[in-house]
C-alpha cells in the first residue's frame, strides 16, 4: 500500500504522486483504445466539421476544468473531457493505417516516452529551461500547418519527425514541471492533461512519419 497522505497539507509521497500520474494516463489511453475498437463505425458516420468543432469546444472546456485548483474530482472530469474528443479523432484518423503500423508507432512512442521521463527525472533543470523555446517552436508549427492546410501542401516525413522531437521535449518538460508542484492528488491529475496530449501527438507524428516513409519505398 502507498502512503498517500504525507503531511498535514495532504500531499502524497513522491512515489504515490508519480504512480497516480501513471494510472490516470493509463485510464485515458484505455478509454481511447476502447473507443477505437468499438465505436469507430459510429464516429465515421458523423459530420467531420461537426466533429472538429465539437472536439475544440469539449477539449478546451476540459482543459479549463482541469486547471481549477483544489478539486481532484473536477480536474478528473476535465481530463475525461479531453480524452473523449481525442478518442473520437483517433478513431477516425487511425482508419487510414494498418494494424502493424499502429502497433509499431505505439511501441516506439512508449519507449520514447519512458526515455524522456527518465531523462527529465535525472536532469530536470535542463528541460525546465526549455519552456520558452518549446512554446515558440510549437507556435511556429501551428502557424505553418495552418498555412499548409489552406494551400493544400502535404508535409514530408521529415516535418513530422521534427514536430515529434518537439513533443519529446514537451513530455520531458511537463514531467519535470509536474515534479516541481506540491505533490497533491489535484496536481497529479492536472499534470496528466499536458502529458496525455504530448504523448498522443507524439504517437500521431511517429505514425504519420513512418507511413510516409513506407509509401516511398
């Protein structure tokens, strides 16, 4: 059993705090797997524009709820409001790929995520100092991809690899930042939202890159 209450402030032990982050992450990924396995046909019948609009509305509401301090239940509900629309998008997006490609991307993402978390635990200050650089890089990616979408430009696999590297940095940064917060249940759940989105984006970029490379061969 873990010693969940460490002091009078209700903080968790470091071990319990990190286990909580891991379990909440696993919950989100498990929901996504179930949605992809059993609900893809339903989601495919929905209007794509409506799905996109709903995704942003529900996900933003979930992120805002997860940022509310002091209430783990509200934060967990907010986290699920992020997980569910992401699951809808994944269910639709993954129909373009075969099972082997998906599994390879999943394994690669898992290995890279573990490596980045270990590195962030060993040298947290290095990754914490990268916060502004990561924000600037991601902002550039969002602007560029918005332009690419408007002009119909298909990005090469190298672009996906570069974006994947940015999300690798974000995984390490968000993990290191999570360790600087008071180790409460609410902060553990709040920290998961960023990590979850980092890992999902890394997975999609690895999958997209490997798919483009395989088409060239």
